[in-house]
């Protein structure tokens, strides 16, 4: 065995010896079961795809739009972020005032979407919005899923709001994928070997 290989093994063993007690001190939370567990897993996967795609889109393509009156690349990403604050409000989880989003004044959503942010700032805004969304979802007990809420004038269950949320994310992920491919960007998860 070469000296280099022995050093690699020794370093790996030292890291594992240190990491094992740390991991033992912080047991991993069991994944949530049922519908909310499935939705949370799905939203986490969609978030990873959105963030990966947002990071891959060239900075000079952020303002690209397929036609007049259609959201630009950046506006699609910020629309998703804005709705990650709006949709939880339907079940009583209001956005933080620092977002500038008011669930009683929908013009604030439009203002949020049309911000001129750098690619990195857009990614950060998306990550913060997904943190808000997933916390709101995770904090919803199964016993509340049949509770009734009014959302956009429609009577629905809390369950329906969360399913609608996941559907909305997938709709705009498809849009973002089409925007990316039209601009020569291959989604990171679609690359060979990835």
C-alpha cells in the first residue's frame, strides 16, 4: 500500500472517529409519514431543482422572456418565491414583514416579482421563501388537514391548499426548464453522469 493511500485511510478514519460521536449526539429526525411527509419530500426535491436551475442560468439571461407580457426568467423564480409566502398565508402563516409581501394587497406580489436582483440574490430569495414554505407545511399537524379555509374566494381544506402548492411549484418548474433549454441550459439533474 502506498504512503499516499495510507495517509488517505488515516485521515478518513480520523474524520469518521470524530464525526461518529457528533452524529450520535444529534439523532436524525424520522421522516414524516402520510400525505404531508410525501408533500414535504416533493417540495424539497422541487426546491433543489429550482435552486440548481437558477444557479445555472447565465446572468445575462435573467431578463430573457419568450415574448412580450410573459414573465422573464428572473420573474418566474421570484414569482415562485412570492407564492411560497402567499400560499401558506391561506392556512394562517403570514410572511415576515421584511419580504414586503402583504396578503391583503396583491400589488406587493407583483412588486416582489419584478425586483431587479442579481442571480445570487434571486437564489437567496428563493431559498428563504422555501424555508418559510416548508416550515409552514411541517408545522401543519395531520389533525388540521381537514380544516376549512377560504382561499381566493373558494372554500377548501388545508390539505387542498398544500396539494395546490405542490402543483403550483411543478407548473413553474416546467416553465423554468423550458426557459432554460430554450437558452441552451441543460438542467443539472438531466446531465449525463449527474
